[in-house]
């Protein structure tokens, strides 16, 4: 991974520290978040098999069509991933914040996923 600046390197180190501890299984997958300047993405990953079980992002057509701010879109993504997880028969996940601070869009996504029925 080419690390360009101090901010990316800091997030990379935090992410590696989290990943040493957090492991996803088929029964309890890892809920991984990636946040860009404009969008937010979330995946449910089974680390044992290396497969993505479900994914959602703010680029999904129904979420992108809503003309709301980024924090509200993160809430919509949280509800969407919870619905996809429940349809796939998953009720519990392990939360991986991906090196981002737990506030703002990351927190609103996690809170809405909890409200929609995911346990973590």
C-alpha cells in the first residue's frame, strides 16, 4: 500500500491494530466501513473464507436519489446493510470502524444498523 501522507499513515496504523483483534466468521461477520469524502461503503466479510456476504453504499440508486446530507445517507446505508444481513440470516456482526474515529458518519451508520436489528 502506497501511503501518501501522515494522515493516511496514521489511519493505516490504527486499522492494522484493529484488524489484529477483530476477525469475522460465517456466523458473526466483520462489518467493515470505508468512508470517502463523498460516499460511505460497508461490507459484511467472512474472514475465514475471504468472502463478502453483503454490501451497501451511498452509491446505491435508492440512497443516491435521496437529496439529503452525508450523515443522513450514512443512516440510510446502515438500515440497508441491516436489512441485507437479516435477509441473509445474520443477526450479529463484529464492528470494524476501519481506523476512522467513532463519530459523525461512522457513528450514525452504526446506530442506524443497531436500530434496524443488527447486534454488535
